[in-house]
C-alpha cells in the first residue's frame, strides 16, 4: 500500500473511532484495532497504535465533557483500570482467544443489562451504592479482559458506571478521563517493544482527536436515553464481532 493511501486510511480509521469514543465515552480501540488489522498492520502493531491513540482522543473527549466528570471516584477507576491493563497484558496469549471472546460477550451482556438495572429490578438498583472498593474491583476486572486484547477498558467502563448508578453523561465523561491513564500503561509496553509504527500512528491520532471532539459535542446535546440505547447496541455488536473473529482464527 502506498504511503499516501495508507495515511489516508489511517486518518479515516481514526476519525470513525474517535467519533464513537467522544459520543459514548469508550476508548475507541474496539473499532481502531480490527480496522488497523484489516488495513494490513500486524496485530501487535494494531494494538500498540490503538493504545498510543487512546490517551489523545480521550483527552479531547474528557475536556469537552469536563463538567460531568465524577472526580470523587476517578482516582479509583484509574488505579483499578491501570492495574487491570498491566495484568491483562501479562495474561495475553495464555487464555485461548475463543474462550476469552466468549467470556467477553458474557461480561458485555451483563454490563449492558446494568445500564437498565433501575428499570429491570428497581429494588436491587436502589440498594447499589458506588464505593471505592466496587469501582476499583470492577474496573480492574474489566481491564484484565480488555487488556488481553490490546484495549483500555473503555468499551465497558460507561455501562459499568451506569450500573453503579452514575448519570449517563457522568459515566461517559469519567470513562473518557480514566482511559487516558489505563491506555498509557499498556502503550508503554508496546512502545518499548518497538511495535508502534509512528507515522501511521500520527495519522490515526489526528483523525481520532477530530472525531472525538465532534462526537463529544454530539453527546453533550443528546438525551441520556438515546446514549444508553446507542451504547448498548454498540457494545453488544462489538462483543459478538470479537467472537466471530475468534471463530475465524480457530477454523
């Protein structure tokens, strides 16, 4: 692939992933990683570029959403998520891909149901109180799963926080801020190994930051109910896409 075409493709990949990141508070890696892989990058390079991009695109989104960040629990998300990212990176390759994908789907479905917990079982929802241990434990567990596939945990943070009774806008904003740090922890490992191709990575960063800004502006103006629905559909589709990819690798 010619360098000009490759950079254009990377720019478009970044733009689409950044839009979803800013809109729903996710890291964007669930879109970037497979698209970079399909564009011809080795899988480890796709993981590394994705983790390099996330802090920049999440920073743009977090700045746009800064008024909604839940500062009280942010440090606990950063601690749990960062430890989970490091643990997931060490476990990568130990658990079979298909098994990991199935686990991820199950966790994704449970997490998405958590968004609607107050409507499914109001009595149980009223008993849930966000606390430091629950936030650290939850983000750690989610990041172990996503870290094993080169992610930052961002795709599952917003629904998890919604289940913890965060307002949807606060869940998105807090997730964006936390993924700045959880992605950086994983990115350092890939950078030191030499997996990151710098010029294409810069093109993805540029597209992602632009998309994140646009997505954040759209998110702020969108009603929480539509954000909840869009995030739910998005997370489930991505989860089953991961299983599909895992099955293809097994065949």
